[in-house]
C-alpha cells in the first residue's frame, strides 16, 4: 500500500498519485543542433513531476517541437488554455496508483 502523505502532488492537476518525470524540453529534440546550441545540458534535462494522465495529455495535445519551443516551462504549460482544461478534467478523476 502506498502512503499518500509521503507523495507530492502532481504539478499540473494537484492530485496526490504516483508521478512521472516530464522533460520540459522533450528528449526527442535534445540531439537537434539548434537545441544543443540554445540550451545547456542541464537546461535540457530540467523537468517536472506530473501524474500519468497529465503527462499523456501533454504529449497527446502537442508534438515535441511545440512543447520544446512554446511550453518549455511549468508556467507556460499551466497557462495554456487547452492544457489547463485537460488538467482541470484530470483533477476530477479518481486516483489510480
């Protein structure tokens, strides 16, 4: 059994469930020369801990290039209307660990 009190909440929906690591600049674009020039190795590996449902929604709604160029901070993810609607929906879903 998982101790919910020990788990941090999802950075997007706020649910206290098992979390995954979301690279703010998707790993798929790390090898592209333009991204290696613009960002340090440390910046490329920055990410946030989000639940599986939020993570799936982020990658379903936007492709990797769009995520890397337009949504490369948590603030940008949270302020996008389409993603915010998804996160609100997820926040109402039952927990499933």
